[in-house]
């Protein structure tokens, strides 16, 4: 039975690695960037979308704006910026405002009212 579990665990690790490489851009030169590039990434099939990334000054402004809403929102700065990037993708794709606000409320764990301020912070800095 131990061998069966080891094989199953090995398969699971492989699947997780492939998914992580796909999600985090382990593909290399297809989008013009190097594998270590953490700036803007391009995602999608026939309709490709660039995931915007704030510059250093924009990042600080975004984080300050998010802290003003609720300090807990920006406690993990990297995660807050990553969540903001994905909300920006939804905005740029033309998602309805209520859908984007729902996404912001879920990603940032804020109220509906606060989600509107989160969107203002994102749109006002880099999106």
C-alpha cells in the first residue's frame, strides 16, 4: 500500500507543478518575456489580455489607498497587488461593475461599500 501512496503523491506533485507553471507563466518566450519576468504577463487564447502591473510609485500609492480603506486589506502587500492586477483585468475586459465589485469584495475580503473604494484605488493608480 505504501508504494501506491508514493505513486499517487508523485502524480499529485507533478500535476501541481504543471498547473503552477501554467498559471505563473513558466512558458518562457511565447509572450515575449523571460521565465523570471514578474512584470506584466499575457494570458488567454485567441483573445490575449495583458495583466497590468503597477510601477514602484503606483504600487506604493495603491497600497496606501488600500490601507486607508482597511489596514488588513494591504497587510500582505504582494497579495494585495496581485489581487489588484486581476481586478484590473476584469475591468479592462469590460465586466459589469457589479461583477467586478463582487470580485473585489471577495479577493480583498471587504464589504460591498468598501469594494467600490477598492476599485477607485485600483483605477486611480495603474489600471
